[in-house]
C-alpha cells in the first residue's frame, strides 16, 4: 500500500515536471516569435520593405557612380535623365532610382511638383527630381541636398516603402 502510494506520487511528480517543461517550451517559443516580430518591425521602420542603401553591393554602387559621371561629362543633344530616356526601360529606372516603374515615378513626381520652387535654369523640375532620387539611392554625400528638402520628402512619403 505504501509502495502504491509512492508510485502514484512519483507519477504525479513526473506529470507535473512534464507539464512544467511543456509550458516552459511554449513560453520560450512565444518569446522567440515576439523577438522576431520586433526585429521585423524595426527593420521595416529602419529600411522600409526594400534594401537599405548602405547594403547596396559596392561594385554595383561604383558602376552606378561611374555611369552617372560619364552621362554628365559627355556632350549630348538630349539630357540622359529626361523623361523620354526613362520611359524606354524600367530596368534603367530601377537601377538608378530604385523605383520599379515609370508610372510610380510619374505619380510621385506629380505629388511633389506643386511644392517645387525651381532655382535652376538648366534642369527641368523632372530632371531635378530624378537627380535627387539618384543621389539618395547612391548615397552620394558630395552633392548637396538641402536638409529641408529631405525633411519635406520624408514627411510626404513616410508611409510609403521605398524599394531597394
């Protein structure tokens, strides 16, 4: 009788230990999922849905910079960043600005056009806009982009994820 009672108590302890271990593993899994979700939200806030500019492959960035400089040192009859040049191939647009299509570029441009105060005579507002996107995409620091302009663009498009 004492032996049966001891066996029952041992069985109860085993069940409690198994239940405690099961609850510990469930809690551990919930914590892991919570941490993954926090990391994903943080990454989305920090980088949007696209690739962070700082993670662009160095060889790709240097190629973009070289081609960018070539386009503007060579004499051409038509500007290399005119609307017509970008309407030809979405791959060119995506390479330079990170935007996937001309339609998106045009939509964004139309949204900010009313706020543009034009100061240059050589470039059209569209060309200025594309140059700004190119500079942001390449993270070119030696070109001066006014902070107020960046703040304005940020406030205007803070809920839009920028493609990488």
